[in-house]
C-alpha cells in the first residue's frame, strides 16, 4: 500500500521524497487544495508517511486581513472532504 501511495504522490502530484526524513514526502510547490464544505483553500507543504496506514497531508493558508498563517493537518479519513483547487 505504501509503495502505491508514494508512486501516486510522485506521479500525480509531483511529489519528491524528503532526503532528511524518508517518512516525509514533499509535494510540488503551490499545490492548492480546497475544503469541499467551506471552500477554504490551503497550500500543501508536505505529506507525512510515518504511519504507513494513516498518511497526513500538512498544509497552510494565510489570513489576508492580518497576514497570519494557519496550519492544518489533514488525516486520511478526511481526505474525501478536499479536492484540487
């Protein structure tokens, strides 16, 4: 399963394995995903594969009002709630 996930991340999302930590997987710069319910968009920074059965997408967004950055970790069970923007 993990081999398939890494292959998908590499081929479909332009992902690159992290050289310092093989359990981390970096996605191409500026990949934007959208919460299907709220419409809020997030920039994906990494994919954490340390738990082989439960990968986590790490992303962030800016608050344009005061230039604050918010961070979000999306667990496997919530993947279905997000789409490419």
